[in-house]
């Protein structure tokens, strides 16, 4: 049996949801193995390598031994780093996502009055099914909508929802997160997990254009959220940007979790509540969520 994530066995979670971006994981493991073999070769053949280096590159035995030892150490360290990166990627891809989904659901608080929820960038449905499970536990008649950029994932999501026993609570839709196909003040809860940072990546992660695209999606999430509704976003790297934008949009109860290492970088969860009433003072311009 594998380690557990909450009350679930890791092997069970992997069996249900699988792994996205397998090519990245395979790339990391193959390179880790290659560097391991190379470092072992340096160790086993250290003396012949020193002789070769002394004969063709260096005039002294000490310099040859130092160079061989240095390159052997670098390859060994590279192998360790690559294995660590692969292990972190494997953990982040499913068990950590599952654990964070439970935390995100828990941060909402009262689910008894939730009738509609939205998962932006639902992917394989880990967070989507966690929300649906919570709705089922509370005996709610509500539903959660999973929005993704491609309908190719729909069958996979519906399959996992069926396995989790929450298919009647789940709906999948294809749409552009930059222009959500929903009216204003539509959802009681809006959530998103490790997705928002991917928006605008065609411009480059650190460009002004990419930041503007992420802010547009955040504004759309606020727009479709009902007054008094709760939003929860777990993401990598750009969370301080989200907090500033939420403050500009005058969201309430903005909270940021402690950092969690995911996919080799720091990640945070930010939650907020949309004001039940948003007062606009004299001379102030009414806020446009789409900006």
C-alpha cells in the first residue's frame, strides 16, 4: 500500500486520476538515470579517466585528478537534483493536488447554502470532484461546473466523477476563461487549482501581457461570483499579483496560506469573499470586473 493522503491511499488516487504531463516526468527520470550512470562511470573508471586527462589535457596528475573528481561530483549532484525534481513532480501532480483540494473545500466554510460552484481549469477533475463530494455530504441539490479550454477532457472527468460517485453533481463545459460564458453574480463559489499561472503563457510568464491576461481571468471570476460568495485560488508564483488585484476590486476577507512547494516552486492558496454590497463613494467610478 502507498502512503495516504488524508483518508485516501496514494495508489488509489493515482489509479483514478492518472498523471498529466507524463512526458515531463519521464524526461526527468531518464535524465536522472543518465546522470547516475555517468557518475557511477566516473567512480568506477576514476583512475583510467585521470590517466587519459593527464595524457591529453593536463600536465600534472593533481590537476587531472581534480578535474575528474569535480566532473564526477557534478554529475552525481545533478542526478540527485533530477531525482528530487521528478519525485516532487510526481507528488505534486496527484497527492498534493488532492490534499490541497481538500484544504480549498474546507476554506469555504458553509456549503449548505451553495447551489452553484465553478472550477476554473478543472483538468482531470481532482478539485471538481472534491467540491462535488462536499455538496453530496451536505445533502445539497447544487452542482459544480468544470470549465476547461478543451472538451477532450470531458469524458475523463465524467469517468472519474462516476468512480467517486458524484456524477450527478458534476457538469463540464468548454469555454474561454478570459470571457466566462456565464452571467454576472451567477456562482456561490468559484475555485481554481494550479491553473491561473498558465493563462497568457504564450506571451511569456513574466511579460506585462501575460500578467494582464491573468488579471482578466481573476476579474472574470469575481464578476460571476455572487455577492457574499467565496473564491479560492491555489496557484504558483503569481499569488502576490492576485492579492493586489483582489484588493483593488475591494474583495473582503482576503487570506493567503503558508507556502507549499509544488512543481519545484512556491505555491499559495488565496481565499476571498465578494462584498454583499459594494458602495461607490462620491466621485468614484464603479469598478469593472473585466478590467
